C-alpha cells in the first residue's frame, strides 16, 4: 500500500453480541477519483485502545486486497 496517501475509518460499529468491530475503511490514493472502500470485521474487546483498533482495522483492510495498489 505504499502509494496510498490517506486512510480513514468511515464507519465504525461495535457489535456487542458478537464481540467485534464492524467498519468501512477508506483509502485515498492518487489516480482514484473516489476512495477505495473496504468493509472489515475485527474481533476485539470494546476496551481496546483507539490506536490499536485503528491499526487492526487498517491491517485487515490491507489484507483483504488493497496490497496491490
């Protein structure tokens, strides 16, 4: 993902019943007219710190297929 210039967590929900975060991560990169939106699920406690959560969501989005950008 070395070409991406910005990342944003566009939507974030904590699903307490399934103990996971559900999110949409957006990647903004030169050459794309709109951000690339990747839906992700991350199992984690609702007590996770913001930095760890953002990193886990971003890594999961990268794993799901944007590594080729």
